[in-house]
C-alpha cells in the first residue's frame, strides 16, 4: 500500500491525469468541429450529402415482422477519420513547436561561455614548486 501511495503522490501521475482530461475534451472539440462545421459545407459542395447519414443497408427494416435495419454507417467512419487527421495534425504542430523551443534553449546553453575551471590540486602544487624553483 505504501508503494501505491508513493506512486500516486508523484507529480507525473497528476500531470498525466490533467493531460488525459485535456486530451479528452480537445478530442470532443475537434469532433464537433468536424461534424458541425467542416462536414456540412463539404456535404453541400458534394450535392447536399449528409456524411453522417451515409450507409450501406445490409438488412432492411420490416416493422410488421419486427426486423430492425442493419447497416454499415461509413459516413460516420469518414467523419471519424477526418477527426483523427485533425487531432494528429494539431498534435504534430504542438510537438513541432515544443521541439523548436527546446532546440533554441539547448543552442543558447551551448553558446553560453563556460566559466574557467579552477586548477586542480596537482596544477596548484606544480605551480608553487615552479615558483619556488624560480626564486632560487
């Protein structure tokens, strides 16, 4: 139990939870963007097609026999693919920005002059011996 408490109290777990929550709602925003903003004009340009209603009917509905419709909704699948591509592109941009900032910081650190290091004990001792020998 103590090991579990240590794991939960680590900062990485909290950061990961926050990231997961943010990703979930980011995905919902992108899904709404695709379904409610992008796909209606695309459907209109393609002759008034509602992508979410596109389907291939495998079994037609027959109410008198109690048979429900069985269909493959490939339009919803197209919406999901577009949503995925938008999320992937957004993540790509974030990672690209992060890497660019990281490279600039690393470059600044590499360009910063390193302070001169203090001479080692051996060098100090040899310098003292040299100075003593010069005096004689």
